[in-house]
């Protein structure tokens, strides 16, 4: 099986429309997405390939692993990525990592003199996303009782900076597309 890793980014008046634009840029915007867990089957080959829109498969099911990140404030980045670790037999794992994290910050309030905890969104850059991908993959490999050196490891990170309208970046691993079964009842 060939698993194609593609990426895209987009802008729109809403976060959903920015996500749609990113899917179209990645070549997968006309599919119904079916998210998979991150296991790569034996005999697979993972290739990075920017996909082109396939108008013959509009509305089909697409089995994939994906990661996305959005931003809607001017100057904020949206970085996301996939990493994959593959054994010699073609099997392995993907890991998804988006570039936003909710972080709790303790701030002493100057008016009442007490400490409060506030939730703020932390936006990561490309290097931080790639670093988290690598740490996660290494942990996943060791969790399986295996050595990192026995795997071929790769990453793909995509990003976009919000200038005004919301933005979205996506990286997706396309396993296979599948049409809908036609039965007498749904014809």
C-alpha cells in the first residue's frame, strides 16, 4: 500500500472555511474524511506528494491520519505536522501534532493582591512542532519495546500566519479512498 502524505493551508472568513480551503490546497477537500488511528500496515510505503483535486471522487470516503491547526488572531501562527516511523517491513506509526496548546499561567492580580490562574493559548513555531513530533515518535517506538535506530523517521510540518481572516494548516496521510456502495434502496 502506498500512503501519500500531503499538506495544505488556507484562509477564510471563518475557521471552518479556512479548514475547507486548507483541505482543498492539500488536494483532499472533496472527500468525506474518516480519521484512522496511527498504525501503518506491513508492506506500506509512505511518500510525500502534494495531491491534486480528484473530481471523479467527489463525496467519496477518505481514510486518513491528519493533524490541523488554526489561528484567528492577527500575527498568530498555525503550525501542524505529522511524523512517521517505519520499520524495514513497511509497518510503523504516525504521530499528529498541532501547534496550539492551552497553557495555564499564574498571575498575581495587582488590584486585589491575590494570585489567579488564567488559561491562555500558546502558539508553537515550526521547530517546536517538529521537536514534539520527534519526542512523541521516540516514545511510541520505545513503548513497543523497540529501538529508534530500527526505524526510518520522517516529518512534514505546514504552517501559515494569520494576517486578518482565520487561517488553517493541515498535514494528512492519505491511506485510500472508497466510493459508496450502491444498493436498490439508495438508487
